[in-house]
């Protein structure tokens, strides 16, 4: 299922375990906002805790892509997918290069990954969760056609503010994605 994908501005390069660990730890571990929202930690993690906390690429049910600008250079982030039971999968993304924030990177790469997953994968449904305060991600999911299907109230703890916050659940069915793509064709 995992192969190199290309979009208008980016190359999505499959990652192995070691490279995914290296990119994530070196770029996220000292970014308080990413650590707070993605890892749910108020401080950097030591290598052992980082290993335990991360979702590991295994090439069977867990996959990751490095997001690399087409003109080359270092990865600006990682996009991951985890296959679940009943022909479902979850998605997660982190853009660590802030120069790319607000530039529609996630929507562009997710379209390519969703197209590939539904066309070549063994999934019929994508399910994603997002911090309810992450308005950019909520907007992104809706823009891509995901439907809000539930809210987990006070499901996560913010280690910085010490507050509980809601998590929103979004899903996208393969049949809805295909209808959406045909309508845009």
C-alpha cells in the first residue's frame, strides 16, 4: 500500500521506523505547541519515552510519509495512517516547519493520500480525531468532505493549561469520497 506519492507542491516519501523516529523527535520534541497538541506533553521527552509514545511504522498496519517540497530539501512534516478493524483507518499529520502553516499543505497531501488509500487500499472508511480547539484542523476535515460524527467531551488533558478539552470525531466513507471526486471532475 505504501508507495511514493506526488502532489502539485510535494512529494510524499514512505518512511521506515528509524527515519520516522528521527524526523519526529528532532523536529517536534522541542516545539511546545506540537508536543502539547499531538503528544499531550508539556515538555520534551527523553528517547525512551519518545519511543513508547509514538505510533510506529510497521509496513502492515501503520504507515508514515515524509512530506518533502518538490524542489527538494528536508521534510516539513509527517503524515501517518493506521489501519483499523472493519476496513477502517485513522490519519494523523504534523507539519513542523511553520513556514508552511496556513498554506493548505494538509489539504493537498491528504487528498493524495485519501485518493491512494481508497483506490489501492483495503479501506472503506477513514476516521480521525482532532482537538476541538484546533480550528484549522476542523476546517480542513470539513473542506475535504469529512463529517463530524461525535464529540468526546473532556477527553484530553492539556498539560500546560491543566484544562480538560473536547475531542471531535470525523469520518469519511469511500462512497462519499468517490461521489465528491466525480462531482468535481
